[in-house]
C-alpha cells in the first residue's frame, strides 16, 4: 500500500485513487446514502449535551475538593458527585450501560484557568479534557490534565455530548488492552481492521501500529463520506491519561485520520492510546458547524456563522466565533483540534480551547509543550459543532451537492488588503470580492494566498505532485500598480504564479519581493477534459505545446509560472506549436553577481502550468491581439482599441466584449506574445477591460502583443464532460472500472456524435485516428 500524501512522513495505508475515480465511486455508491437516511430516521436515545462546570474547593484530590455542576442543553444527564474528584467528573446518561451504548465527546470550555493549588499558583494553566471510561462500572467521566511539560490532573470547565450508537452516528470509542498498544476494540459504528484484513469497504477503522507508521494514527474510511466536504469530525482523547486527540481529512482521498498524542509531545510524535470521534454529517438538523483555518477562512460550513482573528497580528492564534441567532446560552459548543494529514506544520501539536464571550465564543490554539499562542496561516486549525438546546439531534444525510459541480469551470476575483508589511497571520487579508462559490481563499500571508475548491483545500496544498488532481488553476494580476506605501510594504507592478495550492504575487521590479496585490483565478476541472498540465519542467527556456493544426487559428494556450518565484511566460503561436517562453521578472544571479537580467531563462529549474483553449470551446471569448491593436485571430465577439489609463497616464488597450461589464463580470487570463512583458488588467470606468504589459527590460508599462481568454465567473457553457483526460488511458471509456464491451458502445456513441470526448488521441479532432487509438488501448486492456 502506498502513501496518499507525498510531503513528509505519512501514516497512510490506503492506495490513493484519482479524484475522478473517487467521484465515480461516490456516484456509483449513491444508493448507499440510503443507509444514512434510514439511520437518521431511527433515533433511539438522541444526543445529550451540555456544560460541566467545576469549582475547586480544596487542593486535594477527593470528592470534597470539587463542586461539579451539570448544565444540560438537551437530555437529563447528571453528575455523580460522590465518584468525582479533582480532574475527574463522573457523568450518568441514564442508559444503564453508557460506555457500550454511546460515544462520549468532550471539549474545553475555558481558555485557561488559575488555581492556587496548581503550578506556580497565581499563574494561569492550560488543560485538556478527555472522555474516559470509568475504572469500574459502565459509565463515562471527564478526565482533565494540564497541557505542557507538567501534566497533573487539574480542573477545567468542559462541554460534553453523548451520541447513542443506535442512532446511527458514524462514531466510535477506540480502545486498547495494553498501554500504548494497538487498538483492540471499538464501541460504535465502525469495523476495526488490521492491515491484513482491511478492505476499504463500508465504515472501517484501521490502526496501522506497525514499524513504519508513527504511533497514535488511526485511519478512518467510509464508502459514502468525503470527510473534506460532507460534515465535520470531532475528536478527543478517551483515556484517563494526559493525552489529546485531533483529526484531519485526507485532501487526496477524502478519508480521515484520528491522531492521539501526549500532552507534552512536540511535533508529530504520537501515542497509541484510546481516542473517540464522531462524524456529524451535513444536513443534521439543529446544528451549526464548520472548519476554519489559521487566518479565519471557512472551509466546510453549515449554518450562518462567522469567525474572525482577534487582535492579530499582535495576538496570535486567537479567534472569535459567532453564530447568527445563537449564543452560549442557547446551545453547546464542541471544538476539536485539526491537524494536517501529513502531520507537518503548526497545528500538528496544537490543542484548541473555547470559552463564552458575550454573544459568541473565543477560541485559541496553542503550541505544545510551551503553550504559546501560535499562527497557522492556511492550515485548518479547528472544527466545531454547535448543538442547539432543546432540539432533538439525529444524524442527517449529506446532500453531496458538490458532486454535480465537479465539471464546472469557475472564476473569481480577489482583493488583498495590507495592514503591515510583515509576513505573519493578520498582517494582511485576502477576500473574494466576486465570483463563483466553487473557489475561495483558505489562507493568506504576504504574497501567498491559498485557494480552496468546493470548501476544501486543494490536494496540492499537501503534495505538489497533486497540482492537477481536481483541475488546473490559472490566474492573472487584476490591478496595474499596487500602492502599499502607506503601510510600508512593497509597491509596484505584480506578477502571478501558482504553486502548492497558493496564488503567489511578486513585484515585477529590480528588487522584486513578495507583494500584496489583487489577483484573479480560474479553475478548469479535470472532468471537462481540457488539455493542459502543471508543474512541467521547461528546459533551455522553451516548452512547445503541439497545436491541432495551426497555433494561431486553433485557439489560445494560457500559461503561468508554476513556482513560488518571480517569473512570467510569453506564449507565442508558432506554426504547429505554441512556444511557451519564460522570463525572469526581477534580479537574478548571473555568474554569482546579482544582476537585473530580463532575458529568456536558460536554466532547467523553471516550471509552467498551462491549458489549451480551442476557439471551439463553448462560450469562449479569446484571441490574439497585435501590438498595434489589430486582431490576429479570435473566438467570440469583441473589439480592441488603444487608449490611455485615466489615472496612471500610460497607454492601455481597451477590450470590449459583447454583453460583458468588466466591473462586475468574469476574469481575464493574459499572456504576452513575443517578449518579456508582465501582463495585467483592470476594469475600465465604462465596463471595458483595460490591458497593459510591463516591459521587463525598460520597466515601463504600455502596449504589447498579447493573447487573452475571458472566463465568466460561472464558467463556459456546457461542453464535453469526459471520465478520462489526456493523461489517462481511454480504454475504460465509460469509467466503470473495467475494460469490456460497454466501453466500445460508449466510445462509438460519443464518436458518432462528434463529441470531443471521443478525441482519444487528443489531436483536436474526432476522426479515424481516434478509433485506432481507442482500440489499441482497448485490446491491450490498458493504455
């Protein structure tokens, strides 16, 4: 079995399939969604939830040392005061066998606490609650330990929830029979597997606690759940011990991981001990829930909620959550730590805390073992679920509405605001100003803005080799000259690049450097079968992309630099090829000397991303424009004329597209044709697009030959949607997992209709060559 994540040491045992295969698998398994729907209608106990408050009466560890109060939000759970003591609060949910009939979840409900009996007395401490089984009997208890290097049992207010197994929750308590040993039993609706008997079918939990993977990593799979988009997981430690738990969605497979870790651990080290989790599916009534990142950007969300950074960049790792119409008095907030699936980055060893704050909640994330507040930038840091008081809660059924949108081209514009010239969370902000809800921003720091896709991070955020798993991201600079002088930051003309899921902005100037400036992006999904590539090496300063017949008249190739550095690409139609030529856009080292070198790059370390857009693409407006403003070739209806920018005073082209207002509609992709120019556009005052290029030799903006493609926010009209792309094998033409007669029938139906999906040899036409190519692949059972 191979790792699903390429970056770092990865505890993965499942073979990663392509996004397309996942889509087909989920669609084929849609009938199985009825299982969740049926379970949702068979509620027996319903979720009990509320707050456990504790007052320390003495510094001893006896029942008399604490006064514990249960504040139920739903259900009549009680506290067993006689069995409780410092850091251990025994609860009764009234089933008679609580720890076999339900899964118990807990979360902190204080950011910090001060007790004279703890540590240095008057100094605050930070603690994490576990949802442990009682040592004897059939109950559960909240078990609280101090976080950091010293870990005694301490007191902390907590929120709690009890999820009855019979209600059908995808939830489980994971237990071992030996301390730090392999998980040997579960309570809940998952099947415990080993590497030897793991099937990848149904709801399976795997503990690969063998020599290679690190300890404390539990792998969760469900046939009908994509944990990136179908709801939220909550995780907590499940033993009366100084541990904590976190979770992560695998941004390649859609599976999930539960992580267990010691409360003094630093980095990715784990501990193979009990943990509990519950998955709350989208569509569950009575809940607001979601996942947010270290720069307060939303990923999955349900309900009307907002989150903002508090006093950043001066105060790190602090957020304020509000939910429309709700407050701490109207429900129970459960928070859970989130970690990267490859266990790198800041969130890896960070617990999270929540605390009431007026009509909302403060949430913090701290780094173990020192317990300092910490930034996490684009990484998800927290998942949460708000369970409304007085509302019976049973599992809903995810709509999976995103499945119907995986073939949509989408575009959006982003506005970047600089607060300080520094480069940590809160020094700037990036928001989507207009465009499709398919794409958004997930994280932001100077010059690096992480893009999300259908409310999840791109696979490329964790593995650059996965840059085009979901599709191709291309982009452009959407303002001419950025002025950051008031905040002391880098100003000037910008360049746009993409890499590792980030839209990257640099100043196109002698000194260069990352810059905060506005940009736009377009996502071309793999399901639409656009020919393209990303992260492609460009050797000796030239990459040639074949044209179907004639590069000038077939269509346009749009290309961008694919690395977190300062380069641009010209795309020159050259007979039967599109010549992709890179140029440096700032100082480079030439012979060991820092030189302003504005020539064609001649190294072998340059990478490019591009997409081929034939003029026959439904709804496409694109073309080549000469330096004098004449149109060399075109698709769609538009006019071009020379003008002068009214504010900045340099020459610009005005592009007018029938029925399009540049102030409110769509995105332009741009490339120079024939020279070292950094291209940019802005909306004109009358609804036209203004276009100009910065001459990288003279550093003056003005007119130059260019190509463009206009992309509406909601993409092009309906075009070919294929199950395979140019990088795949078309033998399984109907994408049902087998090569058989059904593929022949599907292929010929597509071929006879002239469907572009039947262009199996990807030469731009549907003809006899495609039949030969298909049958060669089909007879070989592969490519």
